[in-house]
């Protein structure tokens, strides 16, 4: 499933207020907070897109 990240950027603790939000992803896996996990899961559950 693919969901757009842009609508979530200001809500995710990982990316909120950061202009270079994608930089940490260059180094592989990173831990996310429970808040971000649930926010992403909620966005995926509400998505109508099909791979």
C-alpha cells in the first residue's frame, strides 16, 4: 500500500518542523514513536489506493 507522505509531515514527530526531514532515511532503519506508528497506520487504514 502506498500513501502520500506530504499530508502527514506536520503531524509526524519524526518530521514536524524539519525542512530536511528525509535526510535520516539515507542511513537505513530508524525508530519511530508510538504516536507516529499509529498515525501512519491510521492513514494506511483510511487509504483507498490499491497496489
